[in-house]
């Protein structure tokens, strides 16, 4: 263990896990803590973040939990203030909260479209906006936004979701360029077919006993021959958050086993 983040404070939004598995947020919180970061684990349902805290503290790390609705400006401001009060500031932000709703333009209601923009775009904007003053106060920082390969290619009918994730890329680029000279980097990760807790739970609810075969199909679409794990994304976030990525800014890392470079497949 190199302790690459020793002395750093990391906010992980969307740190909770449900469905009996592990999420990208939970895996990232644990990974950052293993490298020495003090983790401020945030979720709308704070009970879902208990797994992250338990695993971090079991390994001798430091983690505090906080409830936040990232689509609410006052809630986000209170979250950042609480992190500063608890750990003294913010060095790293993993912006991981997101909502998925499938459907093309005819199937997507106006309310659902607005809901996705509120959570996936406005929520990320509010979190970045509130964290930037803290990072400026500390002389720099690293922001990593969770987007999706749906931001750069078609995978399934999910127009509103894809549009929202494309917006995440522009938040990333704008913040990264504007604040580069002030020591703040902003990058995005674009996961592909990742076996998260919510994905597996969704397949189980639809398919029932035969869900394992459907999960295998998720991996069969990928040139690498298998679906990714939340840890694959967490390791990319760790790299971008660390000084090893000090010259990487305003760009994106695709984590999809080659899927976005291949012929379009069909997902569940």
C-alpha cells in the first residue's frame, strides 16, 4: 500500500450500496480510504452508506457519514460545510450520484426528463459549485465526475439519461480548464457494463431465478468478454484523484473493456 492520498480529505457522493451488493460509490470510498484519505461518505439515504464506513473503519481508516440531497442547493452547501467542520476542508470530490431511466423521446415523459436533468446535471453543478471555494482555500484539489459511455455512444434507448451524461462531460471540461491555473483538476470516468449492486438487483427483479444468464449477457457484449466490477471504476478514480495524474485535466477515462470502440450491442 503506497498511501497515495495520505492527509487528503475526500467527499464521495453516492457512497451507499443497496441490493446486497457493492456500488461504485462504496468501492471508491473504500479504495480512497485504503490509500490514506479521510472519507466523507455522502448519500441521500445515509443508512446505505454504512457498509462503506464499516469496511473503512475495519481496515483502520477514517470515515464520516452525511445525508444530502444533491439536487438541493442548501443541502449541498450544508454538506460541504459539515465536511470542513469534520475534517478541515476538501481535497477530492467524487461526484457519483446519478439516476437512470430508459426510453427514447416518445417514451420519455417531460417530468422524467426534468427529473434526470435535476439529479444528473444540476446536482453535479451544485456539488462542484460548493466544493470549489474549499479547494481554492487549500490551494488546489481534484474533482472526478461519474458519467457513462452513454455520453459518447448509443447503447440502448435512454435519450434523457444520455443527454444528462453528455452534460456531465461539459461540466468536467469547463471546470477543468477554468480552474487549472489555480491547482484544481476536473476529470470524468465513463463506466460501461459494470456489475453494480443496483444492476444485479434490477436483473433479479425482472428475470428471477434465471438472472445469472442475463448477467452473463451483459459481459458477452464486451470485447474483453466480461462485465466490469465497481472496483475497476474505483481504481480509475483513485488514479485521477492522486498526484500521479497531476498532468491529466479536463478529460475522461473510459472504463468499458473496449465496448465503446466496438459495434453497438444491445443491452437489457
